[in-house]
């Protein structure tokens, strides 16, 4: 199964790219994908606790089951004043 992963803000910096295609086996959950992209881009581990995810433009939880062709946004917390 192929997923499109889009990195925003500090996640883009940590991954070193804006987006990529990630292949996963079976019927993965968002949590499975998050673990895989952390292995691909170890710099993401430092922001993982404050990161949210969107699947097809909808904020979701880690137990969400992903489907072929889904678009997953990696959304780190934004700071500012």
C-alpha cells in the first residue's frame, strides 16, 4: 500500500523534505506509519510527542486504519506569540 506523507513546519525540517511516498504492508494504523517514518527520519523523534496527524485533511487518532492512496499530513505543534 502506498501513502503520500506531507511534512509541515519543523517536521519538514526534521525529515529534510516536504513530501514523500511511503509503502507499508497490510492494513496499517496511523501509529504504524508514525513509527515507520520515525525510522526513516530519526529527527522526527524529537517532535513526536507534540505532533498531530491528518488523514485526507481530517485530524485523526493513532488507531485510525490507513488505506491505499491516503494522504497523511504530519503536523507538529506551532509556537509563537
